[in-house]
């Protein structure tokens, strides 16, 4: 019995997508450290980890939406718009609590509106989030006049609030990284163990079957959209404090980073499959690739091509694995 259990556990371990990713990350890390001595310096590692925090929160939200069978192209623009709204509250004399409340209420309402249009009007996630992405970015430009907002003076009045985006734990770990890790660990546990997340998986796997079995599919989809927008809002708060302001270009391309990370991490574009841990590993690999291009002086004109090529390869592998699974099932 013990031998059988050991064999089963080993088989499960070998079949884990996460294990393959961990090996790839370690091998890539060794190669990169040889190619560039700067890679293994703590300054560089902390920069990479710090940069992962805001992208990581959006990746977690994107993973939940993908598991539910959806897609959100608006996360980067929603993050930027939430920052602008929060910054304007601060510049108008409001305190950080008011700014954060405005941000979280706004992003929750934004996600709810997206979910309602998707479920009640039977519109696709792609169309709805593509339009809201453009609308959110347009609001950013309209509210700011195309100029970045500075919060340097206002944040000096609230040193405790600056810790969220600029603080260090034990004098070397970025506080924003700690926040991201807490959210990631909590969501990974809930994804694997909680009943509500099972409903998300059932909905993404087979929406019709989920509906016939009594699951309120519309509520699940709306909740997934709201959660993704809330994650974008949290990322916006951290980004705003980290850079003491709101660049109008903030969040540009963040949706592609989040989608790429999730797909590389094992989330299916067809829904019903994926883990938060896998998505975080996918983001780690994507961050290492971006860092490698910067360290090796790859021209910025080529970096976008490489990033989107990685996304295409990940999607192709996802489609191939789905086809193989269907053939085995048949």
C-alpha cells in the first residue's frame, strides 16, 4: 500500500505543470546569471520582485477570470484610472483612507458593470473589456489633460501611507512584495480548497452543465469580473504610492503581461483550469525574460515583439494540450 501511494504521489508530482515551470525558471536563472553577473545582485533581484508586485496582483485577478471562462483586457487601464481618481482625492485635501475607499468602490462598481453587460446582454468578455479598456484610458486622459499627477508633497504628510509602496520589511524586503505574497498565498489556498472557487471552476469547465446543476452562473461571472477589477485597484494603490504620482501611461500592456503569465502558468484560455501558484510562476518567468532583455541590452524596439511571441507560443501550447486531452477522452 505504501509503495502504491508513493508511486501515485510521484506520478502526480511529475505531472504538475508547476514543477516544470520551477525547473525552467531555475535553469533560466543559472543561464542568465552566467550571461550577466548583474542578475544575481540583490539590487537587481529586489527590483524584479518589486516590479512583480503590481503585475502580480493583476495576474491573480486575471487567473480567476480565465478560470471562470472569461477574459479581461481592461485591467491595466482600470489600474491607471483608479490611481487618477485616488490621486485627485488626495490633491483635493482628502486623506489616504478616503482615497483608497474611492478607488475600491470604483473598481468594484466597474467590475460589476462589466459582469452585468456580459451576463445580462450576452456580450463576450473580449468585446466588453476591449471597449471598457479604451473608455478607462480615455477617462484618464480627459481627467488629467494628458499630464501626469504628482503626489510628492501630499505623501510627505502621510509617511505611514508611503510604507505601502516604498517601505521595506527587515530593511530589505519591499512592503509591496509582502502584500502581493499575502494575497497570492491566500488566493491559492482558496482556489484549491474553497467551495466558492469550485463554482468558478465548474462554470469555466462547462457553463451549460453548471447552469443545469443549479449553479448561479451569472453571479459567478460577475463576481469574477469584480474580483479582477478590485485586484487592479489594489495594484493601482501600490503603484501610486511607489512612484508618488500617476503617470498617464501606467498600466499600458499590463493585460498582456497578466494573460501571458496565466497561460504560461497553466490557466486555459477555454476556462476551467489553472492555479494561482502556476500564474505566479508564469509571472516570475515573464519578469525574468523582461529583466534579461534589459540586462543584455536588447533594443526596446524588439522587446514588445519578443513578449507577444512568448504569449503566442503559450496559447499555441494551451490549444495543443486541449486537443490532446479531448482525444484521450474520446
